[in-house]
């Protein structure tokens, strides 16, 4: 496992299913950055992760319009950040990002690439639109935990 894995999905349900598998495998303290253009499917993937973590459908994962952070309770807490409207890094500090990311929950960050300083993470996922229904997801492991997770994720996908 090189630390990079390419996956392709046809339709939102497949992207959600991939996210769900990650949610099932996620361990405490996991930080995942989601990158890619507007409307490519970052939140869709995050919805799958929430499902895999056992978050109740009564606490739906949405693209927050004003909030930068939504918290959902599952097997582990899920911290869903959307930094699209973030103006300064201080705002991120005000949200308590460091405490959250170093804690025992699972942290997902949409639009982390809007920050000039890269955020530490275990995994970065770059989504790319192929056509109306198809997406390419490039998983890049950034540390040991990310590489292990990726090996499990890719292994699980290959045995489907
Ligand atoms: N293969 C696919 N994977 C994910 N979404 C898909 C796919 N095919 C079509 N879609 C559609 O693309 C849209 C993805 O929206 P979503 O809110 O998840 O994107 P986003 O990257 O979070 O956008 P934003 O940058 O505004 O937060 C949905 O309308 C979904 O139905
Ligand atoms: Mg979104």
C-alpha cells in the first residue's frame, strides 16, 4: 500500500457507501480532510461517514450555510467542519479546532485547502467530477494511522 488509493463512484449512493465504510473503520482521533470543487460530493461522503459511525438520521449531516462546525453523536463523536466561509485562521482557533482534532472523536474538514497553512491529518481525500454522476476519489494517507486505514478500506472495497 503506497499511501495513495484511487476509487471511482457512479452516483451519490456509491460515494455515501464508501464514506460509510470509512465510518465503520474509523478509530478515535482520526482527522480527514475533504477537498474538491463546489458540489463535487464532500458532504455526501461525510453523510456516509456519519452513517458508518452510527449517527442517528435525526442528526443529519448537511452543508452548513452559516455554521463552521456541526457535532453529531455516534459510536464516536463526529466533528464536521466546513471552512468555506472561514475568513481567518483565528476563526478556526475560536471554534476550538485544536482541542477537537486532538481529541478522541472523528474530525472531517471540508474546504481545509482554503487555509494557507495545511492542517495536520491522517487522510486527505480529493474528489473530482468526471461527469454528472461519476466522481474520482483520491485517498492520500498522511501518517501511519492513515496508511493503516487506507489498507483496510481498499481491502474491504476489493472484497465487495
Ligand atoms: N458520484 C457522486 N458522488 C457524490 N455526489 C454525486 C455523485 N453524482 C452526483 N452527485 C451529486 O453531487 C452533489 C454533491 O453535493 P455535496 O453537497 O455532497 O457536495 P459538496 O462537495 O459538499 O459541495 P460544497 O462545496 O457546496 O459543500 C449532490 O447533489 C449529489 O447528488
Ligand atoms: Mg459540502
